[in-house]
C-alpha cells in the first residue's frame, strides 16, 4: 500500500501541495481528480521522486521512501507513466520497451507477454520508431514500458489526454485487467470523469494544492457523481 501523510511540496516560494494525505491500497485503482493546476501532477512527482517534499511522509509497503531517489523507488516497484508519455521518438518500439530493463536483474530482462496481449499493436510495430506512432499508440507504448518493470505500484498521469476514443477504451480495459490480476496498486490522475468513474475503487478531489473531498468508487457512480463532475469541470 502507498500511504501519503500530510505532505507539502514547494517550487521555490510557491507551495503546490498543502498537507496532502491519501492512500492507494494494493489491488485497487485510486483516482485523483481536479481542475488544471490544482496540484495533481505535483502529487505524482512527489510519489515517484521527481520533486522533493518539504514536509510529511511517503510510505510504500510500510517504508518511508521520501528520501529515496527516483531510481531507488523504481527498484522498489514503482513505475511512472508521465503526462505527455515521454517515449524516445528515435528509438524503435522494441528499444523503448527495453529501456524498462535498466533496473531489472539480468534474468528478468524480457518483455512480458502481457504487454502484447493488452496492446497487440505494439507487437506489430516493434521495428517502428516511437516517434512514428500515433498519440494513442505512444500512450500504449508508455504503459507497456512501465509494465516491463514488473511494478507493484503503477502511477499514471492523465493517460487519456489527447487520445482518440477507441484507444481510451483500450487503455481503460488494460488498467482494469491489471487491477483484476491482483497485487498491483494503481494511482491514476485523470480529468476525464467518465473514464475515472468507471475504473475507480476510491477517489480524491484536489483544489488549490489540498485534498478537499474523498470517497469510494461507488460514490462516483451514485448520486454524488454529478456533484463530483461539477467540481472538477473546467
């Protein structure tokens, strides 16, 4: 389980996160919702070690990892799919997937068949350069690269951004399958309410760097859903 306990995060004098607390249980999809600029991506950067926190604790499987480097967090089983995907455009699809090998022991440096079962287009395009793929295919590649790491926590920052509807459905099915397979915590930042609602086991709503509302996936799919949608609409 990921436990975030009253963390603050600053960019210089500007405070982006204010005493944020939340959890991402094992085997569940936890969604973080909110308008642009409320601190959602900053929260994910804090979790994966891309930006240091200035107060509070981040515990993964009971261990405080707040001082761990991004590489050490990856070794601990945390994989990150950033907003904008950040694939390597001049590398082939195969080479992009193999960048996930970097922190794996030599005997584990294989591409799991699960990647190609979830995203068959990647198998058909192994020799294509990453930059030649569509935006949706690049998003599938970014998730596949994270899966190569055999993560225990998968952190996803707005995976539906700029993606065509058919690929959004494929990504939703992939996240659902990974959750149902068991043993994987999924922390998902998302602005597309319907996508988050259909996947969420639990949710947190952020505003101005703080968590202002939380609840279960059932709350999102029930009478509270319309109010939540209004709160996160731009």
